[in-house]
């Protein structure tokens, strides 16, 4: 991977934010927002940002394939490329679209690079916070250019803080998670923006996040960045997250011990 790739893709995300996303924040007309699936909205900012980012990524890696969230909404067959050999980009042009469409923060722009089907690099930009996380699996994670590493410290169980997105959980699992959350310091409801949840783990604002839906553009960038910083991202059954897999349920934590303690508290009968 070229030494400049992390910076180049980071610059591309800032370009999309500055030219497309931020100028439309809190300035969308009714015609600028539509429903692409029941309960799932899309805006002109999503589509325009995906076009800009996708074009830029193809320039950076000629011959590469782009699998974007909005592209998949139009052509689900694009997901078959996640197992391709060579370079495949995953793009979430506006993560947290419901927040963005409602004029709320947070929202993020995210990209992951898969090489021969394996995540090798990731990017998350929260443009309102001015926070850019970049990283590659072999070199670690950077926050605004500064190395990030988990120190291995584990707060007592009663001080652990994290988010659990319970809306889509099966009822029995949802009840178990809510009951187990009483053993923790704070169980947050989530911010409706996976990218911000991952950034908050990297900054130490929270120690874990639990998800049920695990669409690849929502989680490939963040799981790579957390892992590269020394964290853990696994399915509820303990298997590693695979963006091309079909499973549901994901627990992400700052380190192995946090993952084990939170899993025992929230998911173990």
C-alpha cells in the first residue's frame, strides 16, 4: 500500500464533506430526502458524496471496485464483489443519514479498503467534530495524525461505559442486554451513527459498543480501526467480524478483557 494512501483518502473524505455534505446540512428541502426502504432514508448528500468519493477512489487505485451503500441500494448484486481478488472499496458516504436529514449530529463519512477479500485499511471522518481516524491493519490507527493505542486498562465492571443498539435485537436478547446493563456503569442507547460509536471507543469516551445489524459499509471501517488500535470486534459467538459474512450481532470493545466482561454481562444467559 502506498505510503500516502491514508492521507489521500482522508483528504478525499474532507473534500466530500466540504463540497457536498456540510453545505447541505440543515439546508435540505423536502424533495432532497426520500425513503429507499421502509424506515431507511436517503438524501441528495448521500448520493452526491458517494459519486465524488467513488470517483476519487478509482483515481487512487485504477482498476479497483467500489461498493457503496447507495450503489447497493440500486443494485444488491454489487455485494458479490466483497470476495473479489484485488482492491475493493466500501463506502458509506453519510453514516447516520437519519441524523443528517433531521439536522442533528453526529454523522460521519466512512471508507474501508478490502484486498483479496480482507479489510486492510479504514477511514472515519466526523466533519462537525473535526475528527479523522485512519489506519491500516499492520501499522495501527491514527486520530488526526496521532497514534492511538489501547493501554489495556480495564475499569471495574460497574464503571464500564458503552452503547447497545437494542432496537433490532431479538426480544430475548434485548431483555438480557437491558437486564445485564444494570451491572455496568452506563449502558447508552446509541447515537444512530456507527462511525461515531467507533470513534468514541478509539478516544476512550466509551469502552464498548453492541450492534445487531452489521452492514459492511457501517462496520468494516470501524472494526479495522479498533482492531488496529488493539481492540476487539467479534460476533456474539466469539467469531471475528467478516464484512462479507451473513451473520448478525457484533460486540466491539477496547481490549480483550473488556470484551469478555461485557459479553458475560450482556449476552451470557
